């Protein structure tokens, strides 16, 4: 029995030329090479002891819609930077807290290269993050990460790397 004429199908019965929108957006404009998804998976603080260490070693810093802490990693563990997010019940119900954390993770994930190596950062968002335009949230995250890099360079005795197009 011949299937009706139409698009070619793969072995599972799906249309072969159908490409998901995620696959389309994963290509660069230059060369059409697939863009590598950057992930926070290995760059996350997970243990309660790590959070406690950062809180005890760091001082609290404020920004418009969040507060943040930064501390160097122990010498025996120093590796890539790690990030922690906290969203307490004061921020709202569970679905609101989850949305705040998703927005924060995405903003950090898209600028993961700005994280200072060998340091741990913890972000405490305020409720305003829930309604803040994503572009403004992303700009604030970038500003905080640049401050963290400058401070990390100062603490480790190395000059901070300048990003092209930014004033020093």
C-alpha cells in the first residue's frame, strides 16, 4: 500500500522537512552553524554549606531590583564561577517565585561568560523582578556581573578584562 503523495517521512512517521522552531533559532546568522546552548548546570551552587560560606565571607551589595553576595571559592575547589539564586516566600506564591527564578536563570545564562572564575555569587531578587521588563533585568544582571568581575580582579590582583565598546 502506497502512502498518499506528500512530504517525505522519516522512519518514525514524522515529516522529514519539518524543523522545530528551536532548531531554526539555534543557528547563527554567520555560517549557519548551530549555536551551542550555554547552561548553568555546572555553574550552580547546590550545597547549603556553600551558601553559608558565601554569606559568612561576603558583604551584601544592593542594586535596583536585587541584592547579591560574592565570595571566593576555597583554594582546594577553585574552578569555574558558580551562581546561586534564592527566592523566599516573601516574594509571593510558588508559581511567582518559580517565574522569578526562571527569568533570573535565563538572564544569567545568556551572559555566563561574564561570571568571574574562582568566585561564587548569590542573587536575592526582589519582587520587582517579576514585572520588570526582561531587557532591563538583563542589563542589571550584566552590570552586576561586570562589577563582580572588577572586584574579583581587584581581589586576585589581576587587571579586569575590558569588554570592547564599554567605557572604563
